[in-house]
């Protein structure tokens, strides 16, 4: 095994350490086997994961994997170990890691195989003593009696018992976690009677990952519910409160503002670089002149231009880092909004997945046509097609992507999409009984 990309070397300054100076990390074992008859060479393994996690290398090369030789059974798999560390400044947008293996067969045909796995929640956060910080909050309702939090989150509660002995008294219905990134906190409070879960914390975007894990584990807990009919149908999660669009729009505006500053700084940097080259060229011409004339403070102007150029370069670098952080916060917040929209309006998984393609949690940092322009165009497309109020409002003509001067239209269109979904309009319209009957007759 050999590393194939040096760009992913360890960046210790961006990874979280404990009190003893050790990295918070987990080591994942990957078993790679091949079920074909012939051997394959140079298998390239690449991994896709949230930027909040850091690996020694996101791409690996296995020199050779033996085939079955016609025996019908795969040989002993090749075992690889990948260490994942956690960032100290970016929140995880997902715990999912996707591994893709690409190779070429003996007949020179390219092949790709992929699989996914989940990193443990303990790599993203740790349980702490209960924190009261209701700056941002929302409540999820279920149609089942609430389980104990120790039953849902035993994997992260058990390690914290040794550090916090008093945790056992409160962990049945209250649990607080702190992310390793930015020390953001999230608290889950469980109703003692009704199946209600309140999530609260000091950062809106930090609520996303804990909410996602909570919902997934609730569905997993009730996946084999034998008393579905007795308990009022299959297990379901719902959101009854008003969508927190004002909190979400605050992050949309914040990302747009950082992006606008970066555009201005980049333009100023281009102008100052041009000025520096012009002054430098004139100064070189003076030095090459056989009959030199006074410099006329060109050397001073060159030095000032250079200092201004370096200052704006540092400013642009700082803004790029700020925009990456703002993009991460917006990505987490978009995921959270999509989750709440799904359970508020009872969207199916297919509808929720489709909506995520339009209101994408993947935030692009492009300056000319970024996330804001793409999302605005996507929202307008929905409002003119499947979410149109009437046939007169429908239009399939694609609108050009134009740079936005502000976020007012974008916020309005997102608000309209959420309102129309709340009024019963759907992204995937059910087939009419007549069409379904005609299809069955044709079959």
C-alpha cells in the first residue's frame, strides 16, 4: 500500500487534541477482496467524507489483489487501516464515508465498486454535564412513548460516566454534548410522558447532526415494532412548530456578505497587482537607461504598492477561510431546514431527496455563480413547475443565472417554496387512478 496524494498530509493545527496532547481519532479497518477469477493490479481507493474529518490520505493504491483462480471463493482480503481525526474549527455535515475502488480488468475494462460506512458519533462530539442554553431550539414529536437517552446514545454516554459521576442521575431524560469543533453545545430534553424531544443549543447549525442521529436511531429502535397497529400505525416523527426561517436566513446573509467582501478584495488585489507591475517595469527601465534620470520616488511607490499588495493578499486569504467557515455553517443549517421541512409536511424519502437537489446543502464557494444564484434559480424553477399555484403560472423556460445584488429575492423564493409545501403541494405528484388503470390494462 502506498499514499498517492501528498496534498492530504496531516495538519496538526487543524485537528483537535485532548488534554494529554493526543489526537481525537478512530482507526477504520477496510477489507478489500476481489471475486473475479484473475488477479487485478493497481487498485485505487478514494474516500469522500465531510471536511470536518482529516485522514492521512484520502486516496490509497493497493498494488495487487489476487483473484479466485476459478475457485469461486474470494481470497483472503487485503486489510487497510485508515485513521480519521476531527477538525477543531469545522462542524461535521455528515458521518458518512464513501469508499470507491477503481481498477482495470485483464480485458482492459475499467470498473468501479463502492461502499459506505458511518463514523462513530464519538468522533464528532462528547457528552458533558447538562448545559442550559436555549438560544436556538425546536421540538420533534413522535407517536411512541419516549425511550431513555441512555438507550439511544449509550455509545457516547458510557465513556462519559467515568469523567462525570453525577451524569447518571440526569442522563435518562437530559443529555448535553459538545462538539470538538468550536465547542458548540447541543442539549436533548425528553418529555417524561409524551414522545417529544426538544433540541436546543447556542448555535443553530450545530443542532443538525445531533437531530439527524436522533431521528435515525429512533427509527432504528422502532424498525421491528410488532405493535404498530396497536400503537396507532407505524412509527413516525413530526415537527409541529413554525419553521425557523429567520435563523436560517441569518446564515444565508452571513455567507453572502463574506462572499461579497471577498469579491471586492479580489478586485482590489488585481488592481494593486497591475499597479505594482507597472511601477516595477518603469523602475527597471530607469535602471537600464544609459543616461539615468532621477527616480522620482518610483522606489517609494514600488515599496508602498508591494506593502499594499501583501496586506490585501493576507486579507483575501483571511476572507477565504471565513467563507469556508460560513459555507460549513450554511451547509449544516440547510441540512437542518430540509429535515424540519420533511417532518413538518410529511414528505416521503423520495420527495425529501428531491428537495435536497434543489435546496442543496452542498455550498459552492464560486464567486461568479455561487450557491445563492444556483439556489435562487432552483427555487424559481420549482415555483414555476410542480409548485405553481395554477396552470397559468407554470413555465418550463430555464432562467439564466445572474449575479445577485442581495439575498431578498432568494429568501422570498425559499419562503414561498416552504409555504406551498405546507399547503399540500408536492414535488412528486401521485398518478391518477385513470392513468394507473390504463397502465395496468396495457400490461
